[in-house]
C-alpha cells in the first residue's frame, strides 16, 4: 500500500527554524555535506524546507529515472531567484538558462543546432585544440622562466583563463588573447565577476533577493555589480562580432562561431541571442576549469593511472595521425576520468525538476508540481550505487558496472547542460595536451574537500607540480 506524501520523513514543518539551524551549521557552504547527512538520517527519500524553499530529496538512480520520466514537455529546474531578480531589476531578457515553458523550448531547439548537435561539434575541435596548444606552450614558458625545470603552483587562475579563452573562441570564432603575457584587464575583471556572482547567489537561495534588495544588503549589491560586469563584457564581445558581420557579411568558408551562426540563421531575436550568449559565456568558465583542476589533482594522487592515460593518448595520437576528431574517438579512459571527476566532485550538488504528474517513489506518493531534487554529490559517494565509491577509478565507466542513470554530471534530457559538448571537447583536448607534455605531481599530501558556493569548489588551493616530460 502506497504511503501518503505527508509521511515522507524529514524536517519540513518549520522553514524558518530550519533556516536558523542550517545557518548555524554554516549550511550556506556545507549544503553537500548536509544532504549527505540527511540521507544517512532519513534514508533514500526525505522532505525538507529551508526558508521558503521546499523539496523532496532522492538519491537512487532508479528513482531519478522515475522523476525524469515525469518532467514533462517543458522541464523546469529550481528557479534561482537571484538570477531572475537581477534581470527583472535591470530590465534584461532571460536566456535559455532562465526561460521556461514554450519560450524556453523554442529557443532551446534553435540553440541546440548551433551549440550541442554532433554536426557543429566538429567545428569546435580545431578552435579548442589551438587553445589547448597555446596553454601548454604558456606553461612551458613559465617553467623555463622559473629556471628549475618544474613549476609548483595553484593553477586555478590559469585554468579560468584557459576556460574563458576556449568558450569565447567557440562563441565568437575569435581569440581573446588570454594565453598571452599581458591580458586585457576587462577579461580578468569578467573572470572575477563570475566567481563573485556564484558566491553571492548561494545565500539568496534561502533568503528572497527582493527582500535583500529592499534592505540594501551587501550581498545583493555585490550580486548586481557582478552581473553588471558580466553583461558589460559580454555586450562588448557581442557588439564587436555584430559590427564585423555587418561590414563583411559571412562570405568566408571558415566556421564563424556560434554567435555569428545564430545571427545569420536569423531565427532568434537579437535580444534573445544576446541573453543566451551571455549565459553561455558566463557558464563556460568556472565549471570546466574547476573540473579540470580536480582531474589534475586526482591524476597527481594516482601516478600509475596517470601513466595509463598517457599511454592511451600516445596510441590514440599515433593511430589518428594528426586528425583530432579521430583522436577524440580513441580515448575512452580519458573520458572515463572526466566522468569519475564529476562523480566525486560534481559542479552541481543536485539536479532538480518540478514533476508534472503524480509519481510513486520508495512507496511514497508524490503529487504533481512538487520540486524533487536528486542529490548528485551524495549519489556519487553512495556505496549502494557505486562499488567502492571512495576510489577514483576511470575504468569503472568502460564496462564493468551498470551506468543506468548514474552519469548525470551534466543533467539529463532536453533540459540538460547546453554547454555539454563544448565542455567535454574542451576538457578532453586539455587533458590530451597536458598528458603529452607534463607529469603532474603533488608537492605534499593535503586532503582537499568541496565547499558550496552555488557550484562546488575546492575548499583550499590545490597545489600541483608540473614537470616537462
Ligand atoms: C545547465 C553542469 C559546463 C552552460 C547545466 C546543468 C548542469 C550543468 C548539471 C543543469 C542540467 C539539468 O537541469 O538537467 C555543467 C558541468 C559543466 C558545465 C558539470 C562542466 C564541467 C557548461 C559550459 C556552458 C554551460 C561550458 C557554456 C558553454 C549551461 C547552460 C545551462 C546549463 C546554458 C542551462 C540549460 C537550459 O536550461 O536549457 N550545466 N555545465 N555549462 N549549463 Fe552547464
Ligand atoms: C545549486 O540548491 C544548488 O551549470 C541549488 O553553467 C539548486 C541549483 C539549481 C540550479 C543549478 C545550481 C544548483 C548549480 C549551478 C548550475 C545551476 C543550473 C546551471 C548552473 C548547475 C545545483 C551552471 C553552473 C551554469 C551556470 C550558467 C550561468 C551562470 C549563466
């Protein structure tokens, strides 16, 4: 017999008291650990309410499958109110990230063709490969200058630049020049704004941004400054391409980039294009760079695995004879490593959907309209889901284990990450070039954990030593 919704275990009766306890546990930075703890306490399903934000949380892949089957025609995630409040406040359009319903769907279908379809993916490879080559050349130069034949450093700032250069080259078909010695201070400001934007979003998940705006709270003002910086820089890049395109309309054979393709296609309004290109540019920096940083950290901790990956890359290189599209088809273990990184160190602590029909999970009835969250971080570390979850084992993604609703780092279905193919290609090419050029080591043993700043980040700097091969 199916149990009613109100019997789902958890703390959902007093949102304000729960918010207070959450704050006492430093929950704004510990969300992932609190979720893990709640699954331990309540089991594979629990209901919660923190502040005004209420959800049912699940952890099993089989339950995730039920939820995604009930996501309907217009899948909807948790609305990040801080992001919509900023756009409402500044009178800017929502892009594909924030739109919902029919408008989301029609925009998303057009964007899919230019951003995530297999047809365009091949266009990205030479652009991203060039950035990867420039990145390792830049590291070689730094190592030479150090005079020590190695370099020990926190790579995060370098990786932010690599990620922004990569996503920009795909979006605009042009280089920003971030792999050069002297970089545009505006670009550096853009990078800092994205980090600040994420950080200031986290508390506003639980405290309504419009309330914070009315009382003139610093977190809201910082958030506005951060988005202003992001939009100003994106506007400059977009204007630049727009002007070029009007002066010499697309005649060359060269792939012109996502933005120019969308403008020439002429199916979305300029305002819609601008809104989504800005989101793509902002979404393309911290996500891939942090995932790459975690991957290098894991490779430094597992030197034998690192050699195995290097060997795979070397034979892929030999077999593909310089054709990078072919080469990318021959590196399953490198791809497994990236999946393994996202399992243990996901960017998104959870996936969420408002379900559009009633469902039954763990024998509880859940009515249509409920916000259901899949605890992605908790799932990745659950021994019932992954064999020996504490071990970093890229080969588990090759065959041995079932993958049914387990590889969800980019989300699922028609609402999954729009930047997924860009991110994957960019990260695979990065690892190819790094493995071909450097041995990565860890100067000393430091256990690094995650901290929640809307996305999950390393809680302390990750120091790595790079040695040319
Ligand atoms: C959405 C993860 C990189 C742009 C998402 C979602 C996840 C995610 C989990 C929500 C999906 C869902 O609800 O099912 C990641 C990870 C990345 C990454 C792990 C890299 C390691 C990127 C990049 C871009 C990007 C590079 C831009 C080029 C977006 C956009 C959405 C999104 C625009 C919203 C799509 C929509 O609502 O239709 N991402 N992302 N992401 N991501 Fe990413
Ligand atoms: C954060 O409880 C925790 O890909 C919340 O590239 C639920 C939640 C909702 C939406 C998620 C967010 C979490 C984490 C960051 C995500 C976001 C959707 C898209 C965004 C996963 C899990 C991200 C990083 C995008 C951001 C693009 C944007 C800045 C323009």
